[in-house]
């Protein structure tokens, strides 16, 4: 309960909403825990301050965007955001919010996922997608990448060809492959001007890390 209270405070001015909803977030995945929600909210607030949008809708969508946990290697991964959106509407029913508001929250949740491949059609959906993807890149994104690779029992890198010069990238087998296979592709897919600006800063951190990593394993990049 202490952890929930602390994280809920980070969702000011919606601490009461956060306290009620965080009780439903149950996961053993440290890359999609309540700390992730707080970081996404921080990103979302920074973007919303420039781009606009309804902050309460954004708060609810942020709190519940991962309320159904699906592992990265699960065959249901592409459906995770839709399942979360459906569950979110159920969890929000006691608040008595108008159907139009619930629809906006559900759409933001459904569209936030990279795997879902759904175009965000509202400002809140565009912001949530950007805010969530910001947490997938930069220093935090690198940390989450290796944490998830450990959960999936992947190797750090291919000892024979770390930089994948003579093989196809395989980020299921090798954690470092996830950087060029996915993380380094994300910065170009942001929706908002502020999100794009923040993404470029974090993208540069991945580029620098990858160069350092390859240098240390004896496969310096050109």
C-alpha cells in the first residue's frame, strides 16, 4: 500500500484516481510495473504541456494502458492493448464517466502499443503512444531491453558475430540485437512535435551505448 500511495502522488492532480486504479495493477514484470506507469505519466505531462489534450483522460489511459499483462514472447502480444482497453472500461465503470470519455480512454490504450499497429486518432492517444515509446528508448529503454531479455532467457550477444555483420538480427536470441532491430527505429515514428524532440535525445543515447558496447566486445562499429 505504501508503494501505491507513493506512486499515486506522482499522478497529481489525480492522486485519488491513481490510488483507486493502481490497486488493480498486478504484474511481476519489472519493465511494466508501477514505476513504468509513473515514468510514462511524466513523459505524457511534459508532452501535454506543449501539445494540449485532456489531462484526466490521459491520466486514466496512462494508469491502465498495461492493466492486462502479456509477455513479450506470448502469441497474444499483438492483442495486449485491446485486452487492456476492454478491462480498463470495466475498471472505470464505477466512476460513472460518460461513454464518450470511456471511448477516448479505450482508444488511447488500444492504439498505444507498437504491436497493435493502430493509428492514434485523438491527441490523448498520440500523446500516450509517444509517452510510452519514450520509455522504450534512451537509458531506461536499454535497461528494460536487457531486463526483458533476461526474462526470456536470451543471451547478451552472439559471441561469433556481435554486430550481426554476417547474420540476420535475432533479438529473441540476443539482447543487443533488439537495439538495431527495434529500439533504433522508434524515434522516427513519434506523433507530436514535442515527443519527436524528446525522442531524438534518447535515440542519441542508444547510438552511443551501442557503439560503446561493440567496442568492449571487440566488434567496433564503423
